[in-house]
């Protein structure tokens, strides 16, 4: 039976991307994305809900994120969900993140340059701690 694990997000970076290396030497860049949904209630009151997503980008895509993205950058991310389980003080905890497969920078420069789009093939990744 076919399966699908795909997520698409448009949002703003919470802080500067951080790059690190896994114990096996693979490079991964991580950042947090803020996605805010706004709507009007039946009474006409403006409502807002913000979700925070942990993003990780591997290999060349991660290098591009580190080089071109900054706090407050507006981006479109396409990827897949990955959940890790770990034990802390005898309690099982879960941590879910988005493994980025594609990225499109949506910020426009004053010169109105075309939007840059980067997409990776199935990026190799490791469980990170």
C-alpha cells in the first residue's frame, strides 16, 4: 500500500540557522519556522494562531540555508515529518521535526530579482540527538 509523508510550510525564520556535524561527519542545518494563521471569527474579531516548526536541512540544501537565510526570512519549505523517541527521567518523550527536501526563498530584494528555488533529491539524513 502506498504511503505519503509530505509537509508544505510558508513562514518566517525565528532565528539564524545553525549548522553542526553528526558523529559520522554529516552536515545538518537546523532552524525554527514560525507559521501564523489569521482569520475572523463569526463576531468579526480578528483571531490568530502561531505554530512553530523545527526544520533540518542536510547536505547542500543545509549549506544554502546557512548562507542565504537569516532571522525573519520568509521561505517556503517542502519536506517530510520525522519523529524521534527518547527517554528522559523514565518518561518517553517525542520530538517531531520537518526534514527539508525543497526550499524557495520568498523575500524579494529591492531590485525585484527572481525568486530562487532549490530542491534536493531524497537527502540522506540521520537521527540527530
